[in-house]
C-alpha cells in the first residue's frame, strides 16, 4: 500500500469518528443519557484508534546505515 492510500484511509477513520461523536452528542445523548453515554464511549474509542493508527502508520524515513 502506498503512503497516500494509507493517509487517506487514516483520514477516513478520523473523519467518521468525529462525525459519529458529533451525532451522538447532539442527538442521542440528550434523548437517552444511558445509551448516549455508551455510544459516546464507543465513539471516543474509535477516535482514539484512528489517532493512534494515523500516528503509528505515518511513513518513516529509511535509516541510512552506511558510513
């Protein structure tokens, strides 16, 4: 997989997590706090996963070990 594909996938995960959290906070949580809290926890987990994946999945420069 090339770097641009991985980056796009990471942004897709982050974007979907942010949208999911926004929908939950604005719609579900006020209607039913117990269910909203459960979904909010799941959304926060998805956001954390997306951030970690984006951070860990970034391209690293190859190390030149020649002297």
